[in-house]
C-alpha cells in the first residue's frame, strides 16, 4: 500500500486539533470585526453633527415689593455722582474740520430725583402701604442704622418710648432736653425705607401718629417739632401729657401713675422691629382704670415682663427692646433689675446714663 492507514486515536487527535484551530480563527476574526465596528462608531460620534436640542429650565423668581423697590432704587440713584460735561466734543478719528463748542448746560438740571420727592407725591398711598407692611414686625428694605444714647441697632420699624413723668423733669431741671435732642437726632438719621413713631407716657401713653409712618422729610420735621414741644414736671406747659390727648396724638389711658406697661402695650401694638425705652425706672399705677379690680401700687418686674410677653405674641418676629435707664437720682436696685430684665428678655441692650452728665 502507498499510504499507511491512520489508527483511530491518531485520527481523533487530528480532528480535535482542526476544530480548535477553526475556533481560534473564528474568534480572532470576530474580535477583529468588532474592533473595526467600534472604531467606526467612535469616529462617527465626533465627525457627525450633534442634533440640536432645546431645554427649558424652570426659574424661581420672588417678586419684589414695588413700593420698597422704587424707594430703594431712587435712594441709590440719588447717591450717584452727578454727570459732568466736557467743553468740546471729540471724535473717534481725525477730521478735516473742527467741531463747534458745546453750549453751557446747567448741571443741576441733570441731577437725579430725590427719593423724598417721590414719597411726598404719594404720601397718602405710602401711609396705607406702611400699615399693610405691618403684618410682621419687620418692614421692607434694609432698614436704618439707629443710635439712642449710644445704644445702636439696625431697624426697619422704630418706636421711641419716653417717660415724661414728674420725676424725669423735676429732680434734674432742664436735663430732659438731652432726651429730646437724642430722640430728634435718631429720627433725623432714619432712611426713607424706615417707619417710625414716638410715644410719651405718664398716667397713660400718647403716640404721635396712630400707626407707624415713613421717615419722610415732612414727617421728620413734624416729629422734631412734636418732640421739642413735650413738657412735664410740676409746671407742665405746651404739649404736656395731660393736654396731648386733645392737641395731637393717639392716647391710651389706664388709670394714672407712671404706666410703663401701658406705653409698652401701645408701642408693641404698632408691630415695631425695635423699641427704645427711656425711663428713670419708677413705674406704678394709681388705680381707677378701666379694670375695676385694678389697684394702685408699684408695677414689679414679673408683672411688666408678663405684659410685654403677651403683647409680643401677635408679632411674627418679636421686637427688640433697648432700655436706657435715665438716672435722675441714685439708682434703686429693684428699678434697675426690672429695666435690665426688660432688655435681657427681649434681645435688647441696657445702658445707664446720668442726667447730671448732660
């Protein structure tokens, strides 16, 4: 025979080798084809143009209060420097002729409008808006930096509460003028975006305005005149507490004495953000008020703090109460403790000043 016959085992091994080689070749071919396809897809991503898509994103915008925004923008515009004018016009490139001189222009006519002018034209509307803004204890805008006898704060709704009892005037005659000057200075420093009111108290309390009013130039002048006309002591004259009900202001009478509690009730009912209280520390009631069970006697710390806490409840944000202890005599421990407690419990500052130093 010319060719030897393979035994069955050798033939089986040869067949398995052929199968393995075929599988390897097919696998390599498939991987090679896959690599080519992947490369084509990757290159196509960078070559082909990306389809245009449109996406609308939701924007959350908080609407500004129109009145406060207009006043703030007017105040900002008024603070900008006035425009200046050059004497000659200029060109971006040389010309064959000269340009004529500009006529003289009055610079004052180009000044921005003062914000108080805007408010004066719409004072009635602002007064109504001011009452509406009182739904919380904070007003609109950034408020004003205020200071009263060295106690400083930033406030949007300010109430000045002044003790005008006899002891504030008679123990140190003439020294109450310092209180008037500090109060007038505070009012004059208020910005147009701040609301304010002034309250005096003795046997009851009297507020200059029925509610908080914007610090316009007109209202500031009224307040200064009102403050300077306040008199007290044994020789009352002018706008004293007892005549204020009929002359000017909104009164709250609760039976006589030195009613710090009444004054705080009235002040907090106007939803201030900040209160400045000045008193020599004596506080009492003489009886005969609206409550038949009310009796005379001193008003102690616990009772006053309870009355103030109750009056603070309707406010969205409690008012800060700063207290100035105006010493017309040596400080009494109980009075000082009470006034310190009012400031401490209402996030305020406490300061003692001696009347004799003014």
